[in-house]
């Protein structure tokens, strides 16, 4: 860095700021420095930098499934936001297994990360007391724990359940089923939203129209197919289904079509996530937009603000509003 600074007639501090992608460096200066860095094939000594700054410039992310498109989109948004500030993201998967999640968190903490971002598979937040003792700040995303104070970024899941069910009612569905998620906050709250919407419209809640899955983010399409087959055996058969997430809904659509039924005329299907599968689906899926990119961006910004704070800031709970996206799987007018 000293050599580059001397060559270009700049200070070492300026070179450091360029390498950390600092905001207050002019574009011309930035380009000159980066060009010289490339010529010299320079690589910063990250270990030395961490000893000087007290930061590793690494943030960890633990999610239930790396193949799940929602978590992939969140991870991409986090990584993009962190990269702009000179940070790198280390990603790990818990496979919806609380014990594996604990192991992965321990592994990441051992790397002396500056912060952790976690979509937890646990039902309670008590194990995170141990993380707090490590003095590593952490942020929960998508899933939170009732009564457990922690930084959190996610959507209003009850509102998501209400939006989805209201929409099925609006398109004429009279017997609405729900393939629900597990006993974690999104699963609980989307189910509550489903029931609240039925009650607000004077419709009876029927337990036989609810299929509960223990895990939903691993092998989701298969579980969605199995869930709809169980619902097709109920009499009278449901004419609308709200699925906890999009992969469940995709499995439900495929199994419905395989049973010789029409989507949406016989059964309208809506998911949650608004993942981008339109070109690969036999029937494009209506969904509740779960704001995956914004969740990632806000989680990254929150992590960076906590790291930069000289004293521990108050915990923040950032709730984003879901929105309805209508496609062919619920469009009984043929206009979607």
C-alpha cells in the first residue's frame, strides 16, 4: 500500500479507503488506484488488516436450505450490499436441522466474524443466549421468536395470510384450504392470517382443510404434492388453496393437474414468496411478494450499522409489507 501511495502521490489512508470501497473517494482517484492495484496484482493482507482494525470484514449467513430460491435471493441481496462496503459473506445451510444449525453457528463464530445473519430452524430463541455471550452481533431474518428480543428483518406474515386468503375469496373460492408451515413464526402467523380472513368474510374454518408440514423448506415440491393429494380426498373438495410458500404451491399445482383437474377453474392456488419461476411453470403462480431482496438489503444495512456503532445500539425489528401478485393460477377471468 505504501508503494502504491508513493507511486501515485497519494496517502496510504486514501489507498486503504479505495480498497475498502469507501464513499468519500473521487471516481478518478478510485480508478487510478484500482488500475495500479491490478498492475501489481496486489492482494490486501486480510489477517494483518483485521489485527489493526479489529474487524475481519466477514459476515456469516445461516439459512435452512441453500437451494430454496427465497433464501438464495436473500443471500444474493445481502452479498451485493456487503460487497459495496468491502465486506464478504460466508454462507452455510442448516438443512432445517436445529442441531446442525448450532454446529454451523459455532463454526462461523470460530472465524471471529463481525456479525451473523440467521434464518433459524429453531422454535425458541433460548440457544441464542449463548451467541450473545460471544459478543458477536446477530440478526434474525424471516423467522423470529415470540417474546425473545433480537434484531429482526422480515415481512408481516399475518398480513400475508390475510392477503392470500382474501384474494381466493375475491376470485370466487368458497372452500379454501391451507397447506401450512411448521410451528415457527411465519408458519404460525400466516395460518392466523388465513383464519382471520375466513372469519372476516363469515366463512367457516374447517380443520380438515388444513394440512400441516413439519418442514417445508427442504423437498418442498414433493410435500406440496402430497398435501394437495390429501386435500383432494376431502369432501367436498376445496376449490382454493393457500400454500405457505411457493415451492409447496408448485408441487400442489403439479399434483392437481396430474389428477385431471384444472388450475384455477377447479382449484385456485396461491403461494408466498413471489419467486421467479414463471417460464418453468405449467401454470404461472399467483403469490404474495415476500420482499426477498429488500429483506437481504435491510439485513445487510442493519448489520453494518451495528458493526459501525461505538456502543451497542438498541435492537431493531424491521417489518416489511407483503403485496399480492396475481398470475394464472388464481385468475379465473383469464386476464393474468
